[in-house]
C-alpha cells in the first residue's frame, strides 16, 4: 500500500479506469465531478471503496491529480478545482474538438503556473493506460513536462500500473505534449481500420 492520496477529475470511461486502477494498486482516491452526488462517481465509490466528491474535493485530496476530463473542458474544470498551488497534474486528456490545432497540456500549464503539469497516457485506450500487459509485445508510453520531480512522481504511478521503466519515453518539456496530442487523428484512423481499441506504438532502432 502507498500513503499517497490521489484525486481524479472526471467520471467517464477514462476517469473510471484510472481511478479504479489507482485503488487496486493501493492509492487513496477521490473521484471528482461538478457535484459530489454525481451518480457515476457515487457508483464508482461504492464499487471500489474510493470516495466521491467535487472537483475541489478531489484536487484538495493529495499532491497528485489526474485530469480525465475532455480537453476542451479541462480549463473550466481546473478553475472549479480551487487552490492548485504545488500540485502535480497528470493530464491524460485529449481535445476531440481541436486536438490538431490547439495545445491542451501546455495551455493548462500557462493558465495555472502554480501547477506542475505532466502529459501522459493520452495516446492509448483506457484499458491499455492501466494494464499495458493486455498487449502481448512491449510498447511505449510517453511523458512530457517541465518539472523533473513531477515527472518522477507520475512515472512511479505508471510503474504501479505495470509500465516497465524502459517503455516510458520522456519527451522533455511541456511543449512536447502537443506532439502527443496531435497523435489523436492517427489513433482514430488506426482504430477505424483495426476495429479494435487494444493497440499501441512500439519504437525500435
């Protein structure tokens, strides 16, 4: 078990997968939404032993927050989350409306300079995010962010999810997050061909 408290912003498929896996590997988790009585969050809490709360409750719960809200809504969500000073935000969001032309994670970092934003996990399906061993071959996930300590913390959580250290590629600063976000159209195109959500990239040299 770990003594790290984690907040998860978002109650959709991705938020549920992340929050559930966090509980499974030993974290104390609050799932946040606009209302503490959100039916999805309450059902998740009853199923997992986690807790439901508001966005502000989740953000205040601990040093690490996962943003699992749609990228086009994330700015408003963080504005509703209260004091974010010193928090680490693992941003796994994609903007389905403007992913190719509008940076998400870098925009959040600019809007909230007191926050330590780390982009990660947005290049795979929710199942693969939390259980990389669902694929039979090694494959890669990425991190990008300006704060080295924040990236180390996020990488520790990725390791608990099952991502081998050698498969986590650190792309550098938060400006590199845009490249990760621009992968979304390709991901959607591959999904359309494969008709299967369980796939990922592997880089060889």
